[in-house]
C-alpha cells in the first residue's frame, strides 16, 4: 500500500475529506474515505487515518451485517488499512512491526479469498526480508508473489514482481540472470501503459547493466526512466533515478554534475519523508566528499548514516557504513583503525552471504594489508575476492582484486604473477571506464537536456530554426564557391593532423601506463571507494521502487464509485 499519489492534490482535498469524516453517518462512506486518505497522504500521516478505520471496521464486523456489499467494503478496508500501516512502518525502518502488519493483511485476505492482496503483501514481506539482507527468504516471497500474479494474468503486477526477483538475483551475484528478469518485466510493462511502473523498470534494468559494466546502456535506460518520471510527476521515481545518475557521474569523476543530481535526490526524499532512500542519497554524497578529499565531512556523514541504518535494523546498511568509515581511515593513513572497521563489515557480510559485498570486503581487507606491509595476508584475502568476483561476473570486483594482487605480488617479488594481475586489471578497467562510456554518458545527458528544453520552448525553437535555415541558405552559395580551394587545404592539413594524432596517441599511451604504475596506491583507494559505494547505493536506491509498486491503492474513479455505491442503509 501507500503508493505515491500527488500530495498536493491530497492537501487540496483534505478539508473535504475531514468534513466527510466528521459529518457522515454512513459507515461504508467513512471506511472508503479513511482508506482513500491513508493511501494518498504523506506516509507519516497514515496512522491518523488507518487506525480509526480499523477500529470502525472491527466494531462493525462483530455485529450483524444486512448486505454482502457492506461486508466486502469492510473486509477490503481492513486489508488495505493493515497494508498501509505496514508500509508506514517499512519506511520508518521498523521492519518487524511492518512485517507483522503485512502478515495480518495476508491472513485476512486468505480468510476472505482475496488472492490479489495475498500476492501483493507477499511482495511487501519480501521487501522487508531484502532490507535485512536475508536474500533467500526475500526471493522465496517474491517468487510466490510472482507465481500468483502470473496465474491471475495480472500483467501490471507480473511486471513489477519480475523486477523484484531480478534485483534479488543481482544482489545474490547473478546480474546476468537479473537482466533476463528485468528485460521480461520491461516488455510486459511497455504493453500495459503503466508509466509509473515503466519508469521503475527502466531504472532497474539500467543499474543491472551498470553492474555488468555496460555504462552505455545503463545511462540510456536511466535517462529514459527520468524522462517518464518527470512527465507523470512521480517525485519518488525522479529522486531514485537522480540518485542513480549521481552515482554513475561520481564514478566517472564528474563531481560537479554528480553533486547536483545527488542533492536534488536528497531534497526530494526528505520532502517525502522516506528515511531509507534519503539515507541512500546521503551515503552517495558522503562518498562523493570522500572522493573529493574532504575526509572529515565524509566521516561525519558516515557516522550519522550508521545511526540511521542501525535504527532501521539494516545489516546491509550497517556493513556499508563500517566499510566506508574504514576507507576514510585508510585515506587518513590510520591503517590499524581501518582494519578494525573493515573486519566489522566483513563479519556482517559473512552472516548475510551477500557475495558481491563479501567479495568487496575480501578485497578491501587485502588492500589494507598492503599498507600494513603484510603482503601474504593481502594475497590470501584478495585471491578469495577475485574468486568470488569472477564467479558472480561483476567487473568492478574483479578489477579491485586484480589490483590488490598486482601490488602484493610486486611488493613480494613475484613478478610473473604481478604482470598477470596487472594485465587483468588494465583490461577490466578499460572496459569499465573507457572513453566510449564517458561519451555515452555525455550523449545521454545532452539528449535528455535537449529534449526537455525543446518540449518547453517548442515555439521559440521553431522560430529560431526558421531563421537559421534562412541564414544557411544565404551562405550556401558562398560556401560552394570556396569549397574546391578548401578541399586542397584541408587535405594537406588532414595529413598533418593524422600524423600528429598518431604521435600524440603514442605519447598518451606511454604516459598513461607510467601514471598507472606510479600512482597505484592513490588509484586503488579511489577505485575501491567507487566500487564499494556502487553496490551499497544500488541496493538502497532500488528499495523504494520495490515497496512503492507493491501497493494496492484504489484509483480516484474507483473511490468515487465505491462511495456512491456505499450509500446503503446501515
């Protein structure tokens, strides 16, 4: 429940809704009004409407009801109120309380044969287990939900459920399997014309492609998601996508653009009262300050985040904070303290059996051992990180492990093994962060900005185009007259440029190789932080998309119909 509707519209209708609640003597009208209000209000306000609704329903269900329609309204109202309260506590991070409400909704749904509500609340329960890092249990609930939606031929919810399953496979270290689920979800949702769900599907698929190193497709899908979210005014979807784009631009070291996206995302999440997703944006911002060398500011934010994650009971978030704090201490050259925090994160991740993050912990610990000059332990941990990284097929994990092993083998005098790891890490790094990927990101950004501006200023744009076309036509004759003599000039200049470009390229390659070797320690810390933050933020930034789509909220038309049909004798 609790799907985001325009809270502006809700605020406009609040007086009229309260008027109905104060004056109506019709129980079914009251129940429908309470349910509608709790579904469209700010999540923090849900108990104000859901609790009195449940009290009224419980009182009436104990008595004798003269009409089956009235009973159905009460039962549906009870299910939706329980689900809304579960959603409210889910956003607050009170996972156990939230799960109990969802389970109560399942029990009532089964009692009255409402299989759709059972399936939806199975998905909500799966989301709670996912937030705790219990991926096998989350997958079990998501698959049960998916099976029921398929059987009911509910394309919208089938598409949503496919995304949940796809994300879980990502987190369990099977991103290519995740792509298959997300692609199927996108194909289904494109046929339903459900733009809200389509926006989330594009975002999820985009970040799954990011996992496997396909930056071009990742940015393309994320900007498509953002365009749809802005079109329909879905602020939470906008915030999620901005958070994701901010992270990618941070990885590509465009810090100014990254900070712009992340601050916009954080502002939207704070406005909506979504603490879980606000933590995600804040974590990305902390990582950005870390990358920019503002370590004290990053450390302050990470400690604040740890308190938030602990309050929400998110082991995954707590582990990420420990790991990020360790990275800060490592950059401050306090390697002993960094080691302590890396192992705190490592112990949590071992319990969760989160392979992508476990691989990162092995690599981070191995990397820190290099600074402690314990090269044998560095090799032991990094080899394990490399093994898992190859198993799950995430390029960033493979690069990190290969880089640590290269440094450790070189320091230890194992030059043959060092060369092998050096070649591996360069190969992976080029695939992750090459110039074509940067150009793809810039191209998508410019395309998005152009289309947005063109839509807003279409009249002015058309007029400007006419003027430019007239100018071009006028200049055409002059250009044609000079073209022949320019061909000869450009031909000679082209040969010079080709030769100069060749020499510059060779010099650039040589300098690049030299800088890579000389600046390994700095690059290791930067890239480690990037890779570590990537997985944490991917997990958090998609969470809300799962929860938000599992809602069972009536449309405006349905609410009006219910209220009109509810005017029956008590």
